[in-house]
């Protein structure tokens, strides 16, 4: 392609991709399939490779991350990033209203307040020059922040260019960067899988991610942005907060502005049924007078748990900018705004014991066994203490009274010890240096916080590996639970993965409390699991650092088990998301003699691995129909998508009126519900296969 031609094609691709990116990540209303999007993206990357000087400053290819920095540049804020006065109850809210009315000499009429949830994330200031994102500053000490632009531009919902025809020369907006609860839970699973310490809550995960010097890591973590205020601006630039929020939504930013005032009851139902756009949820509103503010505060409090992200209160601002100017500041907070905070969901209980569990990577994890207590409506009876450093930092001891909370509303954690309730003769807790399961020596690898048992035949490691092997996203042996694995192992019936495929019905019947029916079910589900995909198989093997995503990349690259087992270092390293650490672990594993023997035995015992769908099956039976896939299937989702596209259909990630079918697998969730409410046709796997024929 000639350079001139390339220039205009690049421009066209950048605009189109940015537009679809906005539809997907801000409006939650995609119009094209992932495959169409990926095709455009690859075309752009290829053109930019050929003509590097034609890369545009708002190119979506910049979002994948770039060079590794040594440190972040310090930058002064044009106006300080201040904090808010806190209020905790209705009385405080009434007092706030009274105080500002006095200051403004207002006797009559209600003051308008702009009310928003208070996001529990990390504050950020974005600077746009001539419509282009040029800087992203953290709050820092309020006066000087750090420029984390490289990291922030990877966040898909942050516009790289304003969606305004004639953008201002200079624009500052402020907002919060956060991680959705769901994404946080997934990230922590992955952290544990990689033998790394999980994050305590979504805010820490977001903050830790933003401080990464390698923006490629940031690009892989799902962060979101909500805009909530202007930064520095010309006097008179905006007249009201609500006006500002509408302007900023038009300019392409995710906000929480509510387009039309709908009743709280309707909104509550939508939130609970997950029918709101999680990337721009309609949660902000204008309230007249303190009573309406109190109603808003109570409403947001009542839906707090159902929201897809964490909040710790509401923020209430005087809606009129001229009135704000008149009210001014006191110390480091504005007089025209306050945070209505919610009490954190915490509870006090006793540490009855501290036990040390051994995971499948041999990691020793201390767990506090608690006197059961209800935290935000869920009974908590144990809490992870992560590692020795964490125990030392919090000084948690057996017999202590502690405050517990649920990080990210999921994982129970000890927040702190109530020291004055500590029993007299308690001792600091030390994780034993011998493995509590097999009594072998454990090691603390330099740079790691976690102690590990290195005995590959440690019974805990073997049992946990078997539990991983049978789990839903691995071999998916549904009817064999963790409990049964323990029993089979302890009875000497199953020691390795391949042993699972040699047990028969009689052996299961010989175990305690096993009847005819459940024994048949177990045997059937073991049989069913024999036919699997390469991605599942690799994942099931439990190779260190090889999580689900990595297993999928490996399967996609190698296609057959033999090719995977014969791979060289260079081949591993050439795969996009595989680095030296994963490669080293893969090599150690595939060259290990007992591993090779085990694989051979698995195949001998009947495990077969499906070859990826052949493209020769392409036809047009689905003829442009749009599918949304939800829930889990025995085939990886990528393969199902390919299947749909190879038959002329499209796949999309969210359900709308334009969706023709929802393909629902096991444990289908909100998308299925949405399909039901929108009357979209729902298919199970069998019905879907019929459709293909
Ligand atoms: S407005 C003068 N709105 O809360 C400050 N702040 O204590 C005006 N925050 O560091 C801030 N959600 O990071 C505002 N909807 C929201 C917010 C919000 C969270 C954070 C913000 C700031 C802190 C202020």
C-alpha cells in the first residue's frame, strides 16, 4: 500500500475502532462482533508496523501498553485536589444544609444538590490538550501528583480523544479509577494461581495496578473510570454540576449521570436484575433540599451491595457553580460539598485457632478459624491471613478478638486485632518450617512472601492437584467433589490424575455412604470428561503459572498435545502473553520424566483431546444472526465463537433487542435473565447444534 493510501486508511481505522470501543466500554452497547473488531485492530497494527511514523496519538494500539518506565514524573496540579468533609447520619446532612443557607443568607427555597455515589477507588486528573489526552495525574499530596499517563491510556473507557467537534485547547476532568467486584475476584484467583499474594480489596488492586511501571501489565487488568468533576477551569465555564456531567457524557466519558429521573423503585429493580450499564450506571441525580438528599443517601445505601463496584458513601455538592464560588473553602475542603459515608461492613469475633493449609503449588497459607459471625449478611467462619508478613504486620494470635470484613464483598479478611481484649499469655504466631502435611522441610524463595513445601509427593499437594484437575474449568468431572477426592486418596484408590480413569463402580460402592445411583453418576461423569479440549487439558495439569488464560493461549498456538510437549523455549517465548517465568515453569514440567509418564498414562487410560474445529465446515446456516454466549460449556468459548462465525453468524458480548439468540450453558447468569426480559430466544447446547445443521 502506498503511504498516502495508508494514511487515510489508518485514520479511518482509528476513528472506527475508537467509536466501537466507546460503544462497548462506555455505553455497553456493542454493534459489531469481537471478531470484526479484532480484524480491524490487526489491520491497524499491521499498517502501523509498516509505517511507524503514521501512528496517530489517539491510536487504539497505544492501549496495549508500551515501554517500561523507571519512575513517574511529578507534576503540579493547576488547582489542588482536595478532600471532602465527612458526614455519617441524617442529622449531619440537615446541619450541612442549614450551615450553608446561613452563609448564603437564604431563608426560603430549597438548595439544589448534585448527588453521586462515592466510588471506592483511586482519584485521577485527566488533561486533554486540543482534544487529545496528554497527561493523567494521581492525587499525590493534593498539590503534586504523578503522571501515570502510560497506564491510564490502557483503560478502554478513558477516551484518548474527546468526542467533541471543536475541542477546547485545554480541558481538565477528574474522576475515579476502579476495578469491578467481579474482575477483582477473578484477578485474585489468578494471583493465587501464580503464587502471588492476593489484593486486599478492589481499591488496593486498582491502586497497585496504577503504580505499575510496566504498562503492559496494566493493559491486562480490567480497570474502569468514572468522571465526577472538572479540575481547573475558566470562571463561568460551567453553570451547574448537572450541566457539567451532561457535557462530559457527550464528550465520551463514562459518568453516572441519570438521563431522566426515574423512580428509585424502578432503579432498584434494574440494579438488582443487573439491567444497568455497569460502565456508566445512572446513579447520580439532582436533589432539592436536604430531605431529598437523605432519601438519596438511604436509597444508594440500600443498593450498595448489588452494585457492580464498591462505594463507601455518597458525595453531595451544591449544584450551582456561582453558589460554590460564594461558599469557598475551609482548610483543605470545599464548603459546598460533603461525603455522606456508610459504615463499613465489619464485625467483631474471636480467633479460635490458626491452621496452615497446603495448596497445590505447595504454598503454606495460614488461615484464622473464627467463631462464626455475620458480616453484611454472610456467615464468616474463617479468614485467610495470607503469609507470615501479613501475620506479623497485624500481629494476629490465637485467642485474639479481631475485626473482620469481606474484601471486595467476597473474601473474609482480618482487618485488625483489638489489643486490649488480648488474653494474657498469648504468643505471636509463627508458621512452622516443616510442612504440616508431610513434615518435609519447606522453603522461602527469595523475593516471595510465601513458604512452600517442595515435596512433589506431599499428600496435600497431590490432593489439591487432583481437586484442581477435576474442577469445572479443567476436566469438569462434575460428580466427583473435593470430599470424595480426599476419600479416594486416603483409601489409596487414586494418587495421580491417571488413576481417576481406572476406578470402577465396585470400588466406589466399597466406600462409605456410596449408593448405586451416585456411583453410576460418578463413573459416567468420569467417562464424559475423557473427551476434552487441549486448553482444558493443559489447564487441568496444574502447571505453575499456567492459569486458564495461558492454557488457552498455549492451546491456540500449538493446536495439538504433541506440538505442545515438543515446544522449544523460543516457541514459548514467541507467544504473546507468555514471558520468561511461565516459559521456565513450562520447560521444567514438560521435560520432567514423571510428568511425561503421567501424560502417557492419561492417554492410555482413554483421555482424548479434540482437534480444533476445521475451517472446512464453514457454511452460512446462521446467516448474519447475532448470538450472545453465556454460562459454561464443555468447549472453550473461543471455539464456540469460531463455530458461530464459521457458520456465518456473529457473536456479541451483551444482550440487546438486536440479539437473535442467547446460547446458555451451565450457571448462566445475568445475560440469561436479560434475554428473558427482552424476549430473546434462548438455546441450550443441543438446540444450538441442531441449528448448525
Ligand atoms: S468530588 C473537593 N465525587 O473522594 C473534592 N469525589 O474525599 C471533590 N471520590 O479524593 C471530589 N467518588 O477520589 C467526588 N463522586 C465523587 C467521588 C469522589 C469518590 C473521592 C475522590 C476524592 C475523595 C474526596
